């Protein structure tokens, strides 16, 4: 069973939802999500749920993305909803055997295989062997320990106290309307909170509160955040301290690390689970290519080279968000009447907008980071660059996610891609070059779908005539014409040669 006691991640971001769309399960997640995607796209800063509003951000977290920029909007949903869906989907796959209630108690490998010792709940032990293993087993990863990898980094000193509680009357008493997050800026209970569902279940993080203090009087925290006494039932508690850590190596031989087993960051900005899902997508298509015989020896080497800079960038952004919490934004006289209160609230609004906007409007961090220096990205087209602003990128760039466009009602450019590589031809007159690339792919048993779409609506924003796209929707190569040696191009992208 997946535990509902700790919701953990609350936002499945737009990039993760694009992955779910590719797997055909995005709508299934939305059907299960306790909050509809159109329920709210606001974050409110206030002195209490019944107090003064100090500031507001709208269109946050990709829940209402700009038209065309994403194939899917983000979705508010507790982590356990996604976990339960993925378990169900895994159980539907003939190639998957889903084992629950057991743990990895040992792991070893040799040049030919990996063997994991599994201990069940009753203490029975068995061994599972495979060609590769991916440790997605969280901060206490047994797989990480088995390969001798370790976290590098630190953790915050300030404790935090999380709770899930049930208070059916609370939403009706909230004077600020619907929001996915409420930042509570008062000295009684500086905190962050939000609804989990439409039936009165809430989560809250009290900043600077240790386990003993929080468990001694949880009602005080809830009442302080609400601004008045509230009938509430505490369902679970979760004391924690923010960690900013990256594993010193994410691959040893045939064993890989992904998700929290490879990196940890403060939760502010909603990047943790989503970055881990991106890890799984990257290593997943590469393992598939190798196991099917078309991936070369360098393809798996590129996993850590591609993902580590992204993980570092996300940790840095989350650390920056962690520097300014509710305890750092407290303002005297924020609830005062008259001129003094107006002046205090105006000052608080300015500070909040200046310090927190990047946390809630970070689509470029989600969508526009590129795999720079990857050995399986071929040169050609504009360089990927690294950007800090939130303006969308439209051109095709090697290493970057191919920017999204709609090709028809409810039809994304991504929907036409194959399970392997995809060649987009956006101008007429490239038949011979495309045929040569396709022949080179066939000679190497590389799955390649060719989409000839001489459409100015695509060519103009993408600024390229030919675009080779990987299974993860990242651009492997783009150019005005086919390269002189199409075989060399295919070999680079499949990890068999350098170009």
C-alpha cells in the first residue's frame, strides 16, 4: 500500500505531465487528482486565513501555462496519487513483475549482470538477477550504499514541522478565496499550507518548529495559521529538515541511481519529484535502446553527464527559494488599521513580489534547460545556452527539449513522434538527405520515424529545416541540410561514436 499519511510533492509539473501524456496516462492522473487543474492557479501571502492579504501570485507553477508552450498544464496532486497510478500502470505491463512489501537487503554485480537480494516482510530472502539495476529507493537508498556512492552537500539548520489535518469548515472561513498555497506571515504560526482535496483535508509546514514542540501542541499551529480557533483532527505529522545534496556518482558499472537516491533539495518550487521523474526518463530510454541492441557503448555513459548539471541547477534554485520563507517575511503592523497598517502591507507586498516570484514562475527551469556537452548530442543549429529568465524559447536547439507547438485541435507535435528517434523535415526538397539518414538508421537497427511537414508555422519558430528528436523529446541534432555523413550522425546519437 502507498501511504497517504505524507503527501510530499504537491505539484506534478508541466514537463512531468508531458511525459505522462507520452505514456498515455496524463488524463488518468487528472481524473484521480483531488483538486481539478482549474480549481485555482493562485498563491496567497496573508497574515492568516482570516487575516489581511499581503500579496498574491496568479498563473503559478505551470498550472495555467501560456498558450502553446506546453503539451500539458501542471497538476496539483499529492505524490501518493501519482505513485498509485504508476503502480497500476506497471501492473498492466506484461514485461513487469511488481513486488511490494519487500526491501533490497544486498546488491552485487559482475561484468555480465546485477544480483539484488530481496528480503520480504516475513524475513524470507530471494535473489533477482538482471542486466542492469536502477536504484530509485530514496534518501536511505540501499542501492547507493551497495555501490559505494554517497551524498555530497549539506542541510539547513532550521527545523520544520509538517502535518496533515482534517478541518471541513476551514475553506469556508478563509477570506482570500481559493489558492493552492497560503503563506502565513504572523508570529504565532509562520507557515505554508494548502488544501489536499475538496473535503477539508489540509497540509501545513510550520517553519522553525521542531518535533517536540509541534507534537506537543499541533492545534496551536493550526489555530495560528487560521487566525482563529478551528476544529481540526491531526491525521499525521512529519518533522523534517531541508537537505541540499547530490550523490558523488550516479553510476557504477551496471547500476544507476535516480531520484532521491541521487539528489535531495528543499521542496520550495516543487522540483524534487519532477527532477527524479526526469532522471528515470533519461536513463529509461537509454536502457531500452541498449537492451534492444541499437544503443551503443557510450549511450549509458551519457546518463550522468546529462542529468548531473540539471540536478545541480535545480538544487541551486531550490536553495535560493529556501532562503526566504515565512519566518523571513514577517512584518510588524501587518494587521494594524489605518495608515500604519497600509504602509506595512504595501512594504510586505513589495518584498514578497521581489523575493518569491522566481519560485512560482520558473517554467524556463522546467522546460528550457538543455543537455550541454553531452556525447550523444550532435553539433548543429544554435547552442543550447543556460537561461535564468522565464521567457519561452521557440527555436530548436541541440540538447534542449524541442519547444512545443500545437499542430491541430488537442494535437501536440509530440503526439506524432515515434518510440525511437524522429526526424522532422520542415521544408520541401530534402528527400535525398532524409532518405540517407533513414538508410543509415535502418543499417544500424535504429528505430526512426520520418515526419515530412513542410509547414511554415513550424519552420519559422524552429528556425531549422531538419530536426532529429530523441525519445525524450530533446533535440539530438538540427540543421539546414543533411550532414555529409548521415551514418556518423546516427552513431553519435545512439552512443556509438563521436562526431
